[in-house]
C-alpha cells in the first residue's frame, strides 16, 4: 500500500484496522490521492480505495470511526500555487465506498469563498462570505457526530456556540442552497 504522508490508523468496532493517508506531496508532477484501506485483525487486506482530489494537494487532519464502522475523515486541500486552503469532510462506508459528491473538496467558484472566524473560537463563530450567502452552518465532531446546526441569513452572520460544546477540533460545514459545501477546520477552546 503506497501511503507515506499523514497516515492515520484506527481500529473499528469489530477489531479491524483502518489506515488512511496520502501517497506524497513531491514531485509536483505526480497526481496525489487519498488512500484508505481496511485490514482484518489478522492483518489480511479486506479492501482498499482511494479518493482523487484532482490537481490539489491533500492532507488528512483526523480520522474517526462511527457506530456503523463508517470512516469519517477531516482535513484540507490546497493548490501549491494558490494561497487559499479549503477543508473537507469525507465519509467512507465500512465496505470501502466513498460518499458521492457533486463538488470536489477545495473547489471554489469564487463567489462562495467563505471564512469561518474566529479560529480558535470560544463562544461564537462568524461567517465572512464573498458574495453568495450560505443556507446554513453545521459543526461536526471528529467522530462524525453533528453537534451544531443553524440556518444562516444575511442578518445572522454570527452563531453562538452551545455552552456544553466541549473544547476540541471540529469540521465547520457551510452549506449553500444548491448543496455546495465549504468545510473548514475549527478549534473550540473553553
């Protein structure tokens, strides 16, 4: 299994091993992919799959496995020649099938450039949007649980975080009316 950058290893609820990472950053001419594989507790490969982020570089920040043994990955994508970075939230089902998406992580139409601030956040999150206003804001925990969801409007550009939300790393998912999503890593401090 060719995987040498940002590897993550977890055990699922059946004792199998899940490994995720990318196949490298350099040379720039090589097309890099996110690779995910599952091995039995006896170290036999059960399946291997990959996700192609297009011409972008790809980094996995964290991986979690939910109660269904589905794999949740959070990280970032960027272009070496473009200073903008975009987060992603990707789900891989326990059988190795990657969730379908109408947009690639990191794809930016320009009019939907979103910045979630402050970061780190303690009590609230605000959206800074270039042009088209999003439909809602969701926060996902590292283990794939939806912990916060609110509708957005031009009048509501800041959202109060629940006091019970523990400190940690979250994926902030900004959703537009047509289903386009922008995901960014957010750190909550208390």
